[in-house]
C-alpha cells in the first residue's frame, strides 16, 4: 500500500504544478474581497473545489446568505456524482471497502482526469493506495497555494501588476493539459456536447452556471457512449 501511495504522490506532481498558481489566485482573491488568510485556507481545506471556491467568496462578498450560497455550490459540484460512479467502479475490489467513501472527498476535476486514465492500468489491489497518494499531493498543493496567495499575493501583485491577469489563464491551461493526457480518441461526442452546452449557457446566463452545465452534458454523453459501446460488445 505504501509503495502505491508514493507512486500516487509522484503522479500528482503535474496536478500540483497547476494547483499552486490557481490556489494562489484564490487566496489572493479571498483576501481582496475582505476575508482573512485563515478563512481563505479554511475554505480551501473544507471545500477543496476550485472554481466553486471563487464563486463562494464572490457570493459571500456580495452579502449572500446560506440559502443562496449552499445550493449554488452544490449545483456547481453536482458533476462529481458522475465522476464518483466511474471511479467507484474501478475501486470495487478495494480493501477495506470503507476507504472508498474517504476517497470521494479528494475527487476534483483534475484528479478524476488523471484517475480515469491511470486506474484501469493498475491492478485492483493497487488502485486505492495510488488514488490516495494522488489526492494527498493535489490537496497539499491546493492548501499551500492558497496560503501563499493569501499571505503574499497582494505584495507580489503590487510589484508585478501583470501577475493577476496571467493567473487567469492557469486553470484553462491545466484542464487542456489533462485533456491531452487522457486523449481525445472516442470522446469527440462528449467534447463537442460539452462545448456546445457551455457556449449556449454563456449566451443565456452567467458563467458559473454555463460551465457546470457543459461539464454535466459532456459527462452524460460520455457515459451514454460507454453504454452504447458495451451493448455493441455484448452483441
């Protein structure tokens, strides 16, 4: 188990390299919106949900209450229900079985992308340990990046004004690199569906609704394609 955890930690370096600047941006944003550094780190430690955290602090800064904030964050993270099913199938033989719910907390978009590509290549007994290591590395990088952004971000932006604009491109670049790592063969329908729903959503509503809708559409289309392929193989 320890060996697989270390392998997962090693494989998390690519995710961590992208997480640190994105989390740095979140820590900076949280402080600029009036939250202290401890609150910024606490949000990252408890929520650990990337884009949802930016929406969370924006809603809080605008005076949103629990009845507004909580349902919005749940909606943004609803796509993890689809992620969880895919990963749970790969962990069906994990021992002890109680580790599977614990691994659900660390299932971010980037972790899922890496896990979906690597878990099928591992022996069933190795998967839970590897995924735990992958998630631990990603989680640690996210917390560290948030702390750095909250504590030092304002000073760095004052010295380098272009830094804040540059940080806006880190998250899209991270998603693109993970998409290329997973490969696009056989996923064309899901990609085009996700892009179409997202663009339609952007034309009709805010980005924090359009982007999750596109993700859900793409995930649903890929699941549908997987079922079609399985039925074809059975025949």
